[in-house]
C-alpha cells in the first residue's frame, strides 16, 4: 500500500468515526430534548385516612403515619415537582380517633385544606353521620356542637352518588384541573357496597349506582370536552404484590370494562397495597391511615396531550430522616388542647392482648367482649356484634378512654330489641350471601351451620345458653347496636324486631364493663369520684 493510499484510508476511517459519533450524539440529544419537552406531572394520592391525625404504626420495621409526617413527605415531593396535584379516594373521615371525631371530623378537613388537596371523592364512611353532615363538611355549614365550619377547599366529585329527588349526581360527576397547560379530568366513584355498609337512615337521600356505568358515562362527557388525560378516584378495592403481580379486587375486575381513555385509577376501601397495570390502566392503593401515599408520575406529550409514560410508587411515611411539618404540628396542638385530659384517663388494665381477629367459626375475642358488655348494659341474655364495630386489637396493659374511642370510633349506641326465634335465625343466615361472607359475633346462643347447605338454610341446632332450642314463634330480648338495629351491614332481619329501649353508646357500655372486669387503681378512684 502506498503512502497516499494509507493516508486516504486513515482519513476515510476518521470521517466514518466522526459521522457515526455525530449521528449517535444527535439522536441522543434529540431523544433527550424530546423527553424534556414532555410535561412531567406528579399525582400524589391518599386513601382511607380515617382521621388518623395523631396515630402511628410500624411498617416494615419503621414508625410511620401521623398527619405531621404525612404532610412533611407530601410537601417534600411537591418541592421536587411543582407540577403536582394532591388527590384522595375517600374515607378520609369516619372511624376517626377523638382528636377528629370529637369535633365532627372538622380537624381532618382542616388538615386537607392546609395541604391544599386538589381533588377528592367520598368513601362509604363519609356517610357515617348522614348525607347532610357529609355535605356540611364538604361545602361548609352549621353544626350545633361545633358551630359554623367553612368546609373543604378540595374539589369533590362522585359520578355514582345519585340524589333520589332530582335523579342527578349529588356532587359534580367530574372535576377538571389544569396543570402546565394540560387539562386533567378526575372522576369520583364510591363502592356500590355502600348500600350495605351505611345505615339506611344515613343514605336515604341518595342511591349508589353501578361504578363502571357511572365512570364510562362520565368519560364520554370528558371526551366531548377534549379531555385526554382521565383519572378515576375510586373508593373501591384493589390489591397486588409489590411487583404488581397477582392483582385482585373489585377494580381489577372492573378495569377491562372501563373506557380505555381512563389512564390511572386511585383505589381505596380495602386498605391494601396496590401498584399494578390492568387492561392498560395503572391502579394504585397506599394501605390506609396515612402510613403511606401513592406517587404517580405522568409524562405527557404537550401537543397531542396524550400520556406517553406512566409509573407509580407506594411511599411509606417513615419518621426517619424527616422532620414533622410545623404547620400540621400547630394544628394538632390546637385540637389536643381543646380535647383536654379526659381522654387520657386510665379505665382498666388488660391482662393480655384482646384480638379482633375472627377464627374459623367467625368468633373474635374482642367482639365477644363487646357483646358481653352490651348484654349486661341492656339486661338481656342474647347479644350480636358485627365485625366492623371495632378497628384494632386491645393492647395488653393500661387502657385509656382514648384507646376505647379509637378502637370503637363509630358512635353507635346499644339497642334492646324483641325478636322472634325465626328472626334470630334469619339474622344468622344473613351472614352468608352470594358473593361474600360476613360473620357476626353472638353471645347467649349456640348454633351449628352446614357450609354445604344452600344460602338461607345453613343454620342448624340453634339453642339458648341453657341448651333449649330457640322456638320460631317465641320472642326473645336481644342487644345490638343501633346500626345493626337499622339493618346495617345488610342484616335486615334486625329491622323486623321491635325496639323497646335505647341504651348507652357502645363505647360507654364497654368502658363500664372493663372498669368492672379489669379494674385499675386510677379507674377505681375515678368511679368513687
């Protein structure tokens, strides 16, 4: 090879290297520029907070939860991306500890206002005190105990809570939020099972309709407005592994039936972990009680306004390496002061942990204790308690008034009913329905049941505590909560009973029972006083 040929070959090789390098760099730069041109939107979601302003839990070996830590985490993430919207999928109130429940859950709404939540939807527990009280917390209004309340600054929506008088949604079926030039439509829905969980008198003004139909009907309205980014805030269940596999729950079953224009679904109600994609829809749920939140990152093409990428994380509100939010601490201290010292009083001492967990027969040690306290309070032989009455186990050791109000937060009272033997049997048969099992605690009765028998005919050998068979036409005095007495949890048999006496709150009956059975020096002294 001549010297000229060698120089020419070297020149060509250098040219090829430079050209290839340029093309790679240009492509990389173009891709990077394209990514930078996409709008990055962050959605931070909370579900099933239940007014747990001052309650903490261990999660994977770290302390988590509490409003001041939830706020600190959310504010940190907002600082990282100002294109952020805060959303929730219901049950933010209801079943709350005294710091919220004793003030009609106004403190929790104040907390949401403090963080400027953008969009939310009611869960079934927003109905606990009735439709009018739910509307007061959202829109503002007067309560005889707390006075005037300004209401929520959050935009609430629900497409399937229908006003029975007008036949139209009680709340706007959707809300639209704009961020960095992108309109995002939010559709709220609540589980249709609300018709079972909420006492009839607390939902008589509304009808809860099918979620999928309501969502798809509302998606059509949003599409007509040119909205291409659609998020559902669903107080419905979902669950998955940490990897996103083995997904289950109501929303997982609904997802293929929901319009494909829906991009993201924030779940709730079941207090589970969910971070999965089903039928092209990203579904997330962040446990409950403020111990975690969902972070959903969307990458949106600004011209087409279409999501080109979506991903999520469930983030635990760990107390490690973060300081509590000062504004929230000030809010909590205000209500702690107003709450006073009454709830710090020790009422008894438990010799061991009393579990709320049901065994294979549907019996729970804690539910049995509550049933015994109701039976004693009303002077009857038979009592029934539903599992939803209590929230967690009773710890071993000293137990305070606040512990009791936190574990039994529903504000139910005890009722004395007269039921026939047939009505008692019907109530027990209603533990089983086509799609679910809902076991109820009994004291003063024994019975056997056949799991293979048809629904409605499973109870056999129903007897009282003396071993005498319950007679179909005989009348029996029983103690139940006013919630069950009104047919709550779909136990409609109790509605057929005759109310003869209204008693104390369920929590009051249990306090008296614990003071007698498991006394503590302090509680004995307070009784004398």
